[in-house]
């Protein structure tokens, strides 16, 4: 066998081995994160408005810490009481 043919054969076998090992990996279903929601205690009030969102993330090794700052505007003439629900995916803390 010539070196070129041997090299081509080696590349083909390697490509098939890599493809097969990728198929053998367990498939992880991707989840779509749900957006944060705000529930107001007064159902008749105008909805509050998100003015801005600032996210800072620090990654150290395999861990990440995120700080989320959400600025919310109240278009109503009175104070409102509400609850911010910030859903996380499985495994997030």
C-alpha cells in the first residue's frame, strides 16, 4: 500500500470512530428557560414595565454565579404589590 492510500484509510476509520462515539453518547433533552413573570395583587392594574435588565456573570472552573438586576416601572398612580417569579432550569440554584 502506498502512504497516501494508508493515510486516507486511517482518516476514514478515524472519522467513522468519532462519529460512532458521538452517536453513542446519551442524548440530553434541551429545556427552554421560561422568562421571569410578575404577578400583581391588583388584577385591574396596568401591567408594570421592565425598563432594563443588567446581568453580570462570573465563571470559576465549572461554577458560574450570575447577578440579575431588573428595573421595573410602575405606570399606575399608586403603589402595587406583586411577586417576581424567576424560574430556573433543573440543576440551577
